């Protein structure tokens, strides 16, 4: 092992080549290239093979990172993929969009020693992309087919992970989704410069080839009822995610030119697919030539500012009420945005949206902030100062986060219990909701979170659904005897 690993003293940390800001901001292609085989091998060999792998502890999926790094360093990529995919249903996606700087790479031992973290995410992507290219990823073929079935509401990462896990055990699986494509926020929320859409489409096709049925353009509560889905399947999983935008509570927020982040990103992604989007073609959701102000400091805000740059905005500014050190978004994404010309106004919050007599946005009144005492999470709370400034804007995007939709009303199921925030209540030992045989996973349970956490929840829910269906099958067999 010593010859292949522990090379961090000799080999410097190196990310895959990143396209120049001047080039990349003219399109929606991913900004990072892939490693060449030797570069991936060299970077993997930097791993110190810790006795206690903190990187694995920092990964919500508990991926066996040191194991597949060692295999990659030895050019055993097919085996590396087998280890990687054993705990992760979409490693090529997590390798692209996980905030590794806050998770596995953030607590890498050699990073703490000053040698620079192992580039875990980029190597994970390289392993899986190679597996696709070499044909190592085969359609799902269960050892035996079961007659029991599962209905999954939501084709986002949580629902897809659960669907794959259940199908691998031989269950008949149908996924219901209100949109015309599978992937949820992977296709309509995350821009192509972070995740090109053919990557997601390839995963969906892989699941279809493995026998999973998808019913797109199927809005539960409108096109089909929850009761009908429950009657059609032995168990049901609700994995709808959270899509209700948090509103901005300041004067003028209803002015023409103020938009929710997801509306803006969805329009942009649909245009990327070649869809006709009137709100883009007619101008409201197109930033071309406009002065754009994005309010928020999370990853969605970073997606919005970088999308606006690519659409040809005249100027793009991000307002965030705390400082850079306290923002929730990935620091890597902030750096990318700055390289592309985005201006950040730290310690700044919206006081009002300014508009013309015709109710057209013309600017934002900005209140300067300062940091006060820590809040319950330990982060310093923003406090208002007496200083305000008017900032010109033609377009204002609200990127303040998301809340759950009112599912008991949408599904016409008052017995479905939710908490005070609107998230579905579950028994966390079983992931079962207040409705017998109905489970829930992902953001609709935990609130807006990371894709990797949705995968974790989807896998756990699938395991609990399997246990329930297996117990029911055994009970029927005993009763029949």
C-alpha cells in the first residue's frame, strides 16, 4: 500500500482543469473537465488511508471513500465503481454537485495537516463516468421477481434512490411525477454548468431499462388520487421534495420584475432542453441586458447569479445579510461566481423593492447589517444598522429557500399528519407516516436539504418498505397454510 498511497507529500493537490471564466460564462456546459487516467490515479494516491476515515464520517451516505480511492490509485476502476455504487445510487451526480468542501473533503485528514484535501468528488465522478463509458453499468436484474409493488410519488433523487433499491430486490415499482421529465430539481433546479442534463437522463433510462415504470405529467391530487395509488400498490413512498418558495416580506415585493428562484431556474433549464418557454422568450424570465439582484446566500442563490451571467445580464449582484464566512452556500460556488463577474454585497438585506408608477422594478433599497450575538444554530444573527442605499435593478430574484407544499390539501388526505413547518411527520425508526403503509423521505420530511441526504433517506425508506412487504408476504403464506 505504501507505494501506491500516502503520496500527498510528493503529489500536490490538483483539481481537473477548469474552463476560464471568459469562456464558460458564454454557455451552460459544466465548468470542470474530467481527469485523465494518470491524473485521477495520482490524485487518488494522495489518500493517507486513515485508520479512522473522517471523510467517510463526513459523508451522509457513509461511502467507503478510502477503499475506492485505493482501488482508483491501482487502476482498478471497475472494482472502485462497484464499491462506490454499493452505497450510492448516483455517484456521478454526487461527485458533481455535493458540497464536498462542507462534507467529505472538509474534514480530510491531510487537509487538516496543510497538504490540501484529496479531491474526492472529482475522483468519484471520474470513476463513475469511466464505468458508463466502459459499459460496466448494467440494467437492474433482480435475482427473483416479486408480485408485490411499490408506488413512489416524486422522481427526484430520494424517489429515484428508493425505486432502484426496491427494484433490485425484485419489487414492481412505479414512479409518479408531476413533471414531464424525471430528476426533480436535478433537471429543473440545478443549472447545466453544475450538472449537464444528459447525466440525469442517462440515470433515468438506466432505471427504465431495469424495469421501473415512470408515469410523468401525473399530478397526484389532480390526475390521480393518493387513495388510488395506495389501492394499486402494497406500499407507497412520498418523496415530493419541497417546492414552495419562501416569500420576501418587504414593501414592493409584488412589483413586475420580482421572481421566485425556482421559476427562474426552471425556465432557464427548460430552454436548455429546447422547450418553448413564453416567459423567457417574452423577456420576464430572461436576464439578458438587465441589472439583476439576487437575494439570498445559499446554493440556489449561487445558481441564480451564475445563470444570469450566462444569459447576458448587464450586472449581477447578490445580497446577503450575513458575511461571507457565515453564508450557507458552498464557498467553491462563491469563488466561481466571483470569477464570472458577480458582485457580492455582504451584510446587506432588502428593505424594499423600488418600482415605477407602472409597477416595474427599478431597484432595491438595501439596509446595511452588522453581526450580533449567535442564534440557536451558533451563527451570528444579523442586526440592522442606520445605513441604507438604493441599488438599481431591472430584475429581482428571491432565493430565500423553500417550504413544503400543503400536501394534506393537495392530496385531499387530511389524515396525513405534518409538523408545524408543513413537513410530513414520520416514525424515524420506520419512515412510516400517519397513514399505514405510506412512507416518506427526503426534503418533504427533513426540509430543504442536500441531494445526498435525499438519497440517504430514499435508501432507508426502501429498506423499511421491503421489511414491511416481506413481513406481509410471510403472514399471507402462514395464513394460507
